[in-house]
């Protein structure tokens, strides 16, 4: 609403399982699956400028998805993003930066786009940058999104698990989404669709955690280190799985602390991306 | 998440304009249009009980939509709802009660339904009770919902105006939704569709307020008293219109106060219905 800067908050998003749906049209490309949006996320500030620049936590950042959003809107601006979440670790940072840029830029420049149009631009930018397939639409929705059909709002179909939860996470390092997505993903997508069918049949947090575990095993994405942490949580009676795609373990409630890890705590988020003051 | 009571918050919803879409199937019946979800709303607590009862602000209330939701879920429970919003004045109280009951009951009884399923049940209950056509799906979404296609989630299509606003409201009394909906609504629906086309073309708050005004005039729903208040706000340079359907004036920012009225203040809400603790 200000004339000088636009600012948006976008929740972080941990994907529990997914299947890949390629399409030449970035509005139809995307993923099915399910995840958790988080009370921690990315705050994006957009300020008109002669040349586009992006910084993340005060440092120069070449986040292609954010740059593509501004290009699509035919704008140049200074984008400043802040997050408490780890980078490159499966929290949907690039999706959040794209979506936050779209919302904040539309606000400060008076672009007159609808929310669906802004989500579509951010989703397309993320798909074309190769940094994500389903984070943007999940982050626009909030809650515990189930992505029934892939793509941007004109094509996708979303539902949600009607609950809230305390979440802990522990990040063990980066994992390149682009690299995983460029490898063979047939097995991954089969496992993702099966997990989705199970969750649709019983849309509860328990099923989400179980199916996320099944998926991580079957898609062969678990590193030994991540597997060890998850098993430690399970040994203490907790529920945990791996964030897709990152070397990150997430757990319900105090699952990681109970297993002796020094984890970060947050909650699932009740809202999607929104402008803030 | 508790075993003993379930509790949900559902934002209030002021409709600015709408068109009516009848269908024998309550999941397909509904309205197109646009409105504002509000930071004030209804908190619904559901507690298992041998017989269903409903009270609203501590008094017995025969809210048919809420009872129908429990019947559809094949449950009996004590529903207690609290709201700071005026009743019967165009704030979507019965929709909120239906939706909050669905979310809270699913939580406390472990019903295992998805969010879309719960919204569908609440929407159908509201349509069958004759108390609303579009509030439930708007209240499930949050923000400033544009209802592009009518009906429950399997059929409808929603978008939103990507902004937030401070809102004032002044209620001058009750107006029966059921009564207006049972009269001739051809002119109303024509005006509603034209307003929607204009808002889709330019999805901004300014257009929403302009089109709400146009609609109120053209649908011939303005009472003299409501019209006078709106004109007073306009005379002071503010923007105001009538809540559909209630004898309620809503204004942007301090529009009503600036015109000398003792109005209530709230904000648009950034989230849809959600469980609370």
C-alpha cells in the first residue's frame, strides 16, 4: 500500500513427497505432492530502481526465479530478502523469493494483477529457473497443502490437511534441486503418486509423515547421514522425514530435541503469501 | 489437536457484489462475486455431546447451517460460537458457524476429512439452509476473495485482490438473506456479473469499492438510511458501500469516522478458516 516499497511475507515450505510433471508450458508443468508451510519464511522488500539487484540476508544473491519475475513484469527493482531458514536445504527459498517479489512488486508499482496472475508468474519463473516445481503454489496457499494436480492456478488443484503442528528441523547441508530433477526420476514419481493416493484417502498428519518416510526410502533420496537422524527420532517414538529436496530432517513436535539434536523449532503456517507493512 | 474440544476461527465476510447461480446440486449452487474477509470473525468450539446444541455469544441459537454440518458428519456435539460482529447484518456469521463447526468437529472427532471436503460440507449446509451462497468458500480462502465460478471446491474457481486494507463498518440493523434470495433476482445477478467482469479486468481495491457501489444501486438493495450514510462518507472523500446482505455500511480506512459516525474498525484478514488452540 506504500508508494515507496512493497513488502511481502512468504512461508517456507517443506515438501514431504512429490511426483514430477513435465510440460513445455511452464503454467502446466509442476509437481503433485504434499508438504508443510512454515511459520518461518522469507520477507521480501521491493523498491523501484534503475537496475535490478537481489540480495538475501544482506548479501548479493543470484536468485534466478526472482529476476525472472521482475523481467516478466517488465520492471527493474532492488529486491531485498531476509530469512531465518537455511538456504539450499529444502525450504522453498527460491519459490518464496519469486512469489514475494511478485506480490511486493505488484503492490509498489500498482501493477493491477490478481493473486492468481502473480502466483502464475512466480510459478513459471521457478519452473523455468529449474529451482522448483510445486513450492510456489503451496506457499501461496499456506497450511498443509496437498497438490492434487500440477501447475499454475488456472490448471492445478489443491487441497489441505486440516490440522496444525509444531515442527522441528535440522539441516545437514545443501542439495541441488536442479541436479536431482535432471537425473532419472521415474521411480521418484511413481513413489510420489502412491504417497499422494494414500494421503488423499486419509488426509491426516500421521499419514503425511508415514508417506513422506515411504517416499524418501523408495525414491532413494536418503543420504546415510539423514537416515541416521530420522532413525534416531523414530527410536525415541517420534515422527520425522527428509525435506524434499534438501539434506534436512523435519520432525513433529519435539521429535529432534527428544532424540538429542539441537534443532530449530517452528510451526505450520495458517496462511499463504501476504503483503505486510 | 485436543481430544476434548475442537476450536476454529473463521473470518467474517462482507460481500460487495454477487450474482446467484442456482443448481439442484448444492455443491454446484452458489454465487459469483467479491468481498472482504475480516480480522473479526467467529470462534467456534465443538465438544462431543449426546445431543446437538448450538449457542452463539452465550445464548441458544437455531443456526440451521451448523446443525446441518453435524448431521452430514453424522455427529452430535455442543457447538459454542463467539463473535464480536453484529448478527444478521451481512458478515457471513452463519457461513462462519458452518465452516468453523466442520473444521472443529473434524479435529475433535478425528474425522479424517480433507479441507476441501470440510468446505464442501459447510457450503452445502449453508446453501440448503438458504442462508448464504458464497460466504463459506470465501471464508475458507481468506484475503479479498473473487469468486469467479460458483459452488464448492470441486466446481468453483477463486482468485483474490492482492492487497490489505483497514475497514470500518456500521450496522443499522438486520436484513434477511433468505427473503432477498427468494424474491426476483434477475436484475441483481446481471449487475453482479457486470461488476465481476470489471473487477477481473482491474483487480484492485479501488475497483472493488466502485463496483460494489454500482451494484448496490443497480440491484436496488439500498435502503434510504444506508444510502445516506454512504453518501456522507463519499462527501468526505471516503469510499463506502453496503454489505450484501445486511443493513451495514463498510468503508475503507477511517471513512465512517471521518464522516462523523461511531463505527467499528477492523482489517481485511490474511488467512482463511483455521484451527486454533
